[in-house]
C-alpha cells in the first residue's frame, strides 16, 4: 500500500514525539528502537524508512524536547518587562528542573555520552535559548549561561543526594515566595559600558 507524503511525515513526527517522551521518562540509554516503535503503534521494520540510525532519532527527539519547553517559557514571558521576565524565567526553570520534567536536567547527562550528531543538535537548542535570554530578558550571555548551568547543577546534586530534605541541598533554589525580595544570579563579567543590573 502506498501512503501519501503527508502520512509519512505524520508517522515520522509521531516516532520523534514518542522517543522524546520516553527518553525524558527513562533515559536515552534505557530506551530501545523496539520500544519506541511499539509505543508509536508501529513495527520495528519501519524504523529505517524514517531514520538512518538511532543517533539521528536521539538528536531530533532531544531537540524537540528542548524546543517544546522553551516555547512554553517564551509564551509565558511574552509581554513582561525584562527584569520581571528574567525573574519569572528563573522561577519557571527552577520549578521545571526540580519536577523532573525539564529536558535540560533530564537529558543533559545522557546527551554528553552520545555521539557528535546528538551533542550538536542539543547544543544548538541550548544556544537558541541563551540567545532568547540575551535578547528578550536583557541579560548578558555569560549571565544567561550561568543561570542555566547553576540551576541544572544544583538540581542534579539535590537529586543524587541522600539528604531526605533535598531543599537543603538545593540551597534555596526553590521558587521564591512572592513577598520575598527578588534575588538575582551573581553578577559576572560586565559588558563594557553596561550598568550593573543584578545584586548578589
């Protein structure tokens, strides 16, 4: 039976979406092609009709996960003043990473063990998010990178800790009370001529 081009594209998109979900739930190395195709309602034999390798699928699935989360954040921050948007972004990122539903926190370690194709795709999406932060949240590149890395690192340590109260390990990275004074990420390497915007 011959299928239309649109049907093939829809099937391919379904496989990528399924893989993205499973990778975030279980980890990249714990999910095989058989499970992905079965969860997609397809047989293993159809995999190579759509992808040249599992690595290609991993790259696209990880990129999709980052894109979907970033799009949610962008929509939530749309129209907010830069200072307020930056604080709201950090709150959202911390909440996301702490919930186990953040692709940056859940996929980062797995991506680091993959091949160049996967790492390049993931890096490109992270760069897109950093660019959004610098352009829309009025923060410098180094500040944006520091915010992403600091939160992901804190959550990773917390999740690996035996401390029953993981908030103690997170060191207060949890979402702020609305009545508390706003806290910013540490100021680093100011751009020439730029006023200091963040207080430690």
